[in-house]
C-alpha cells in the first residue's frame, strides 16, 4: 500500500529588518527597502513618515514611532535601520545628535538583541554643507552608542542625480532608481557584516 502521509520541508523564516524612515521609506513595494531586504535575504517592516526626521515632534518622533510600531510587530526585528536625517539637516547639529541618540537608545531598550544601523542622510542632489554636517553628527551618535553607521555619501551626486532623482529634486525617480539605491545600500550594509 501507498503511504498515507507526506513530509514537506519546514518553511524557513527569514531574519527581519525594520526600517524607521522618512518618505523614502514609505512601505509601498518596489522601493529601496523592498529591494534591499530581498537582496540581503531579509523580510522587512517599515515605518516611513513623509517629512519626518530625528527632529520631528511627538507623536511622530522616532522614539514614539518605535514604541508603537515595534509593539505591533508579530516578531522582534533582527536589524533596525534608521533612515532619517535629510529632513533635519537645517536644524542645530547638537539637537540632531541628541535626538538620534535618544532614538538609538530606545531601539536598544526595545530590541536588545537587534543589530542597529544608522544610515547617513539622503543626498538627492549631492552633498551639501548641511547634509555633510548631519552625516558627521549621525556617525558620531552611532559610534558613541556602539551601533553601526552606514555612510551613503556619494550614492547620489550632481553627476547622476538627473538619472535617479525625480522632478521634485528630492525623491527617487522610479523603481529603477529605488533599485539603484538598494544595490548601493545593500552592498554597504553587507560590508558592515549584515
């Protein structure tokens, strides 16, 4: 007689990457974070809020958003990525650093086992003095907190911004632009050991 039972391989659960971001990280599929997570072998969840940053007032500040969003995930993330800073660049650097540190500390308290990464600010038209200063501030905050910093400087410059940035001079042009962002970011994250 034929066996009456079958055996299937167990479904593999991918590690989870959580992205706390601004409008670049709105979770709508075919964006940089979707491509990046797939390239790196992660599932992802995102909390993208247009116009937000480390300086955003409560309840849209990163710490409040983390408390709400992480409490509603079905599992704790393995990696938390902060993709903020662009919208903060005109603010006082000392305030950006203090708020970034607060957000990092909240992530560490909520998910002590997670690897935390701070991305440098987006540079949709290349580096500016404010964005460079913000990148330096965020790197210092990440280093002081003992978490990873991932520079994305040079990803977009005046030489290639017309190819990758839309008519608003801020956001990626299309899904191919998001794929380019993802390819660069995934490569840099993997060089950090992720």
